């Protein structure tokens, strides 16, 4: 079993910043990828940012490029999402994601609200 625990969500005004953190624990042998998705009620979960372990780099949703930065601490099995210049449309529940071999795991989600 693998557990993902997120932290760092909250409320912020437009233009503000937040940093999300996620720690993976449990039966971790080889993490292929870690990243972040987000979801608003009534819509599908969408990719925000993804970091591929094999060196294939990172992927970002077009809507967050230049504003969000994903980073990892592989020694601690952690992934971070630095979110700058936040907009109201960034409001969502953000989910940590990891792929270990062929298995996908999700965190419980953390709410991010951007509002004046």
C-alpha cells in the first residue's frame, strides 16, 4: 500500500502564492512519476503538473505554465507545487498523484481557493 498526504492548501487573494506539498509513504519501490491534478465540482479531474522520474522532464497544463512550478525531493519521496500569480480559476481541490510501476495512487485532496 502507498499513502499520499498533501498539505499547503488554503485561501489566497488573486495574485497570491501557495505551496503544496505531498509525501508518499508505504510500499514504495520505484516511483515512475509524481504530480498534481485538480478538480472542480462537476468537471473532470485535470492534469496540472507532472514530473517523470526517468528524466523525461515535466509537463504542465497550458493554463499554469509560467506560474506554477513542480519540484521533487526523491530522497524524501516528496513532491511540491509552487503556485504563483494565482487566479480565481485556479480554485479547485488539488490531488497529489503518483505512479509506481503500473499502479496509480491519489492523495485525499487539498482545497485551494483564490478569491478577493
